[in-house]
């Protein structure tokens, strides 16, 4: 759905429903090189990364905070059924971050600890 790339820029996603999307990488969002990204109050459902990683979101070289969002039934061919992180600093707020997918978080092939 969205590919966002930049240097020293910011991105804010507030609300919205991202459902039934597919892409080779990051079924709904592929965010790369953003200095300050914020995702809040969004729903990611039934999205798919058909070739590699990040069923709902693929994050590369990005600093991100995700709060009050829902991830349901997202899938990826390789890693990160909901979110794939690569060279990324992430703050995942569990109140209320709802995840329901086969492989919810993955970081370069190793499981990512949910906060």
C-alpha cells in the first residue's frame, strides 16, 4: 500500500484500517530511513508479504513507536508475520497493542521480545 523512504524526516500514521493488502515486502507499509515514525490507533488485518518479510509492516533503518494498534492474521513468506524489523529502534507499547498472527515479531531471523 505505502512505501515511505527518507532521510531525517518524520512520519505519523494515526488511525486507519489496512486490510487485505499484499506486496513483495511489507504487505501494508514499508518504511525505510525515517528518523521518527509514529503509528497509533491503526488496524492491520490480513496483509501479506508475498516474497520476503513484514506481513503488515517492514521497517528498515527507522526509529519507530507503535501504540494502540491491532495486528490480526497478517503473514509473511519469511520473517515477521506482523512486523519485520531491520536496523530499527522500536518502541512497541503493549497497552493496548494487540497481536494475533503466526510469527508476530522477527528481527533478522531471531525472535523479537514483545514489550
